[in-house]
C-alpha cells in the first residue's frame, strides 16, 4: 500500500466555487446581440470561370471501345458478333501461315478453329491501345477436339483499325502447343 504524505493538497477539503459567466456589455446606441445567431453572408455566385475550371470527362476513345468489344465477343464465343468488327478487305496473319484476306477467309479460319477445338476459354491478360492499334495478350486453355488433350495457349493479337473496323490482324503464339 502506498504511503500517504503528511502534507495536505492546496485547496483540499474546500468546496469548489462555481465560475460565473461574464455579463455581456451593452454597446451604446446598439441593440443587444442575440446569442446563437450567426450573421449570414450572401452565397458566392459561381462564375463562368469557376465552371470552366471544372474538368470535363474526356470523350470516349472509339479504338479503346473497340478493344473492349473484341474482348467481350471473344470471351462470349460470339463469332457472328466478331465478324461484324472486320472490314470487308481484312488481312489476317496466323503464325506460320500465309495471310488470309477478306471476310470469307475469316469465316473459314473460325470454322477451322472450331473444328480443331472442342473448347477454348480465353481471358485478356494485358490490353494496350495506341493510336489505331490494339494489342491484346491472351491466356487460353484449349481442349483439342480429336484427342481431348487440354493445353495452355498464350497468344498476342495485334489489330490495326481504320474507320472503326479491323483492317489487319496478326497473331503470335507457339503453334507446337496445338499439336495432337
């Protein structure tokens, strides 16, 4: 137990005094101020300069919007929707194959892909848009139709855009992963 000091604290044992609030003084010739009322200032008017400083959102980039559309349609396996993104004279280059030109060639390529795979799931890993070029790095899991073999396919697709349509595309991947 702590030892008590023999000295008493100053003011100990005395009742505490209530502190009186100072009375407001009356100014000569003025009405007494009302408590709790704050004088209001007129609201500041917004000027056109203030409105001009407010940043406006940039307009949507049509090439960036097209990149989103390519991704959405690819993930959804929507071949008809994807075909609508191509120009009539599109050039498509797959690794190790000669260029394919035109919508009919793209349709044949889609048909060939669907024939050699029983399932293909792709997800975009990185997407870059620069000027009229879209680059999408894809990660895919592909089931090869004849053997049922499941393989991982990394691919980079480069799409060149003119007038809102894909006019040229190139695909980069390791074709050996698609071997039976």
